[in-house]
């Protein structure tokens, strides 16, 4: 069975320190790139996660701290991984919910550009769960009649995933499927775009599902108090929600997509009128600059303390001689206050 490819399709699988997209790190990544001419190219990297590997995780995939101590960090090999992937579409098992967001988290953390726009994403688990609803091991046995040798090895799981997809396309090429809305179709086709549509059921904006697309292609929040609301509508009524997300414990790719939406929303808003400069304390606010006039300087005049007017004697009026009445008035004046 050969897939009908218009460009490379990269199957990949990741082993990590855990399943927390924002906190855990990649330990191993294996990629098998299927080319349109039917040929393959594959690479596997073991990565130093720069953090301790929890014992419960090591017991699953077999990687312990001593196995990765001398391996390169992702920031060292990330550019090589991005170059190897090139413009390929991406496929994996549960890749839409785990492998792709985990890989994008590492790319963003290391500052390595890798654009997901325009790519198709084929999640083999979604085909399997919708058509048969089993695990990878069961899927490999069911579709390929094989057992996975060295299960939980990234390379073994990646090859099993690739073979399962080929068997799925062959098995379901004429099988009808009825979706939740009662619509009947034949979704599993030998066409990556059709497989992309069928395996991206949640229509997540950021892969981890904090935001999803509605039927009109608009982004909706898919968590918290604003679940089901358009992201731009939330920004209209609560602009601080953007800052809360950017400062919160969300995956970097979620924040990256929120910022894209916020930038688009911000550009579409009408320009705000210019605000007057705030007045300094004790001064009135100014809405426009004061006009300047060239006037001569005039020394300010300050009022002097007023004094009682002095009696003015007419110049032609002669002084009155001292008489008995005047002497009596003086005597009475000095007698006042005595007992």
C-alpha cells in the first residue's frame, strides 16, 4: 500500500519526562519521513531534558538520568530536527494532543522557528478510536497481525504507527462512517487532507484544546468562566483576560496563538481619541497648549498694609492756644483707671 502524497508526511513519536506539555521535556524523538516517491528517510535523537526523569516515567520507557546525562539539549539539536521535518505534514499516534504540542513547546522555548500554518496533521489514534476504539498495541495486532517488539521505544512505536495507518487506509477505503450529527461519509481515504479532516475532530486552535474553532472558523475559549465564548468577544468585555493568560501556567504554544488573536483583535479596533496629559498636583488639566504672547514685562505691584489716615491741618488754620478746657480734659484722661 502506497499513500498518495503531494509532499512528505513525517511520522514521529516522542518519549518525555512526563505528560505535562508546559513543564515536561523531550527525551527521545524519532521521525520517519515518507516521501511522495515512496522512499523513506528516518532519524532518531536522544535528548538531555535538563531536568530529572521521574522514576515512574523511567519504568515505562526505560530512560534514566544516566542514559541522557551526556546527550545534547534540545536547544542544541532543535534546528536540525526542524530542518529534517522541512515542510512535511505531520502524523503520529495521539500526536495532535501530545507529540505536536510537546514539540512546539520545545521549539518555542529554544527560540527555533517552526511554522505549523498550512500543514496537515494526521492523528492515527483518532482514526483508530473512531473506527475500532483500541490502543496502539491492539491496533497493530488488529490491523497488521503483529506484536510490537520493544514497545515504548520511540522508533518501534513510530514504525508501528506508520504501518497501522497504511492498513487503516486499505481497510476503510470503502467504509461508511456516521458522525454525531448523523452525516454519512467515507472519511478514511488515500489522501492526507481527508485524513487530516477526519482526525482533527476537536478542531483545536492550540492542539491542547484550550481554544477550539466553531463552525464559522472563529476561535472560542474551551475552558474556565468564558468557555464557549469567542476569544475576541472576551477581549472586548475583559481586556485583562489576555494578560492573565500570558502570565499564567499555560503552554507556550497556547500563549503564542492567544497573542496572534489578540494582535489581530487590537488592529481591528477603532483608534482611541487622544487623551489629555494628566495635570500635575495643584494645577488644572490642560487640553491644549497655552498661547504665547510677546508682552513687555511689567513689575507686579503688591498692596501695602493700609494705615489709618493722619489728621491734616489746614495750612491757613492757626494753632489754638491752651485754655482751661484743654487742661481739664488732660487731667480727666490721666485719672481714668485709678481707684
